[in-house]
C-alpha cells in the first residue's frame, strides 16, 4: 500500500509527514465543549494520525511510530504508515508520549533493533510504575497492560530525558505535559526557521484553537493540558512558529493565528 506523504525542508533538514490513517470517535470524547459548539457537532468526530521522519546530518529520526497493528480491531483505519515505515532505518525514535497510537510499532521488540528510543523520564516513570494497572478503572487496564508490554520490549534501548533536552544540533525535545505526564514535543530549527512537532498537545484543530479549554477523554490531566495549550498558542504566535500535530487532518502542518476571541489554525 502506498500512503500519502508530505515533504518539508528546513535548510539541510528534511522532514516527511506520513499519513497513518484516521480515528472516528464519539463526539463525547471531547469534554467541556461550550453549548454553541456542541450544537454543531455530529455524533462522531474524525481526527487524523500523522507520524514524522526527519533526516538531519547523520541522524534519521522517526517521531512516533503510529498505531501499527495495535488498534486495528477498534479503529480499522489506523496503522497505515507502518508497512512503509518498516523500510526505513532510523538511528533514533522519539516518542512524544506512550499512548498506543504513538508506540504501536514497537510492539514487536525486534523492529529497529539499533535505534535509540527517546522518551521523557516523567512519561517512562509514569507508565512503567508497578501496580499501575490495578490502580486504574477496569476499562483502562488493557491499555496499561499493552503499554507496559511494549515498554518492556525496548527498556534496554530507552534514553530518558529531563526537561528541555538537545537530541542533536537544531533538534530539541520540549516538555508539553498534560495529555500525559511526560508528553513532549520536538523543536526542529535551522537558520531562522523553526518547526515544532506538538504531538497531542492539541487533538482537534477544528475545536481546540477557538476553545483551548475543550479537553479530550484521554488527557491524563485536563487542567494541565489546557494550560499547556494556551501557553503553546501564545508562544507559537509570538515566535511565528510552524507547528505539526499528530491528529490534525493530514499533513497537519501550519501556523497559529490569533483571533479577536481566541486562536485559529491556518494549514500550510
Ligand atoms: Zn494520539
């Protein structure tokens, strides 16, 4: 299968966005939705799924793996980039966070055996804590068990990062917590151009720019996610950053624009 790809360059750094498919979710996954916005929502909301491959100097960096086979049963339209991604030979894999739709490709511990896997320490410590499955509601247990199985498969290759952390010249990991405890983005800079991969700091471009207070059912700490989102929007406008997000419609790259009563996303 040939999937859609989108190519960008920042100086010598090449970035490819790969289309991993989509998720059709009950509209109820979005919480704290103002009445006037809720009135316009259908029963379901469809969101995209983007993953990124960066070539920079000697580094070939996969940013998230997509779902691969992990969620096919519930969401058959996911995991579409995995077949093509397996032909790549990443030196490094950055995980924005450890939800199944971002780490699914690592379910097989034998793929990309030479790649170092970068994740924030807060994220790693949260998901790998002993007894976590017993501490959550029963319906979340399969998700925890799956994440812990995948994590144990790459534990010996995991590189844990604290705070802002430089991966390579022009590539900086940047904490964006809330969606998960150690959720992070990746800032790619060359010359005076900067692109910030924001992962799941914003899930829906249609809903959360105009209303950053709208949260998502899988946000671990909704309040912190809202604070992160507001600060992120301010920063993106002030610094004229280009952003790339996981769940925006493919390819999900564009600018944040300030509106009289909120923000808006302008796709590139
Ligand atoms: Zn996600």
